[in-house]
């Protein structure tokens, strides 16, 4: 049976370190600040923003949530971003995705000051990371790497397969793991919907990262015995036995894969807590940079 990579435990350690860093900044008269912009009334987005707001309060980060209705125009949203860029109390800016139909998410991302791009989505930061330069890493990919370190899964010279090529998870985590350094040096294959013989490609992996958004797509047949499997997916599946009428599942068939893998992250309780922990860490990193000027 695989060893469970406990994202909650790993995240707790990072949050404790973030709290110490916040305290050190406080002694210099600096309070890290994070602004979250929520447009519309998407239930999942509301939940995520509340979770981030609560997490900020627990570690001493100033949190500001700006809520606007779904009728907000593109120009109004861009002006809001401009105001936050200019606000000295705000170190990090995140605009909660997805945006309502009619709003251009790419234009909004480009409008955020790269120095306040706490999500690590701005092309400036993505480009700097790809060159191995200091930059803010996207929170979920950074959290995945921290989980591997936490579980003592070495990436040096290992074969990694990433299933899913999104700009939020798949592409950046593949790039980070291929960089020179103690957290990278892996040989990375990026799979997607057009990959031929995807099952056999995945079976080569020492480390398999599933971020495809398809419930339980990765079965035991995809997994090399002893491999480390990181499940990024969060999917709602109908389940009449639950009071809610649904259950959360990942992109990995956990029960089957657990019997084959050497390490596995659960859903929930795996990558999710790490994403928020890395968001806090990125916010404090920006504040530390401000304090050093």
C-alpha cells in the first residue's frame, strides 16, 4: 500500500513558517497584505475566497476581499486592478477565476503588476521562471514540489509524467521540475488529450502528476509500481448516498492506485491545502521584498 502524502500536514508546516516570517516583518513595521477580487456569485469561488481570507487571518496577513456583481464591466475591473496596483497596503493581488462570461481574464492578468502577481500567472513571472530566474511561482505547482520534498521523493534524474497542459498547473509544474537545481533536474513528459498510448507513457513515470480534470481517469494500469502519484484534480461526482448528493474525487482512482503506488496524495486533503499555503508564502515573499527596499 502506498504512503499517503498528507497535504494538510505539509501545509501546516508551511503556514507555521509563514507566521514566523510575518512576525519578523511586523517587527520592522511591515504588514503583508493580500487583496482578493471576486466577481459574480459562483459558489466554488465564494468558498475559495473565504478559505483564503480565513488563512490570511490565521497567520497575520492583512486581507481585503473586494466583491462585485456579475454585471461588472471589463473597464471597471481593470480600474479596480489599477487601484490595487497603486495601493501600498496591498502586496499581492489575485482575481478569482473563473470570471463571468464577457470578461477577458487574460487582459486582467496582464494588468496586474508582476511584482504583485501572487498567483504567478503573469507572463513576466512565467518567463522568468522558465529561465531559472527569481520569480513568483504559481501556487499549485509550487505546492506540488513542496509535497514531494515533504514526502522525501527525490526528483533528481527521475522520469516525471504530467497529465494535463493547463497554464495554471500542467505547464508550470513541468517547467519547474525540469529546471536545474535540488528541486528539479527531472526528465519531464507533458501529456494531453492528443497524446498517443497515454497509459503506457504514464507507466514509465517515477513521479506521475494528474491535472486533467477528469474524475478517476488515472487507474492502476497507468501507474508504475512504487511510483509517486500526485492528484491535482477536484471533481464533483454524483453520489446519492451522501447528504449533499455528491462526493469529491480526484483525477486518480485512489482505491485502485493506492495498491500499486509507492506514494499518493488524497483528494481532498492533498494538493488543495498546499495551494493556499503557497499563496500565503508568495504574499509574504512580496512583502519581504518591499521591506528590503
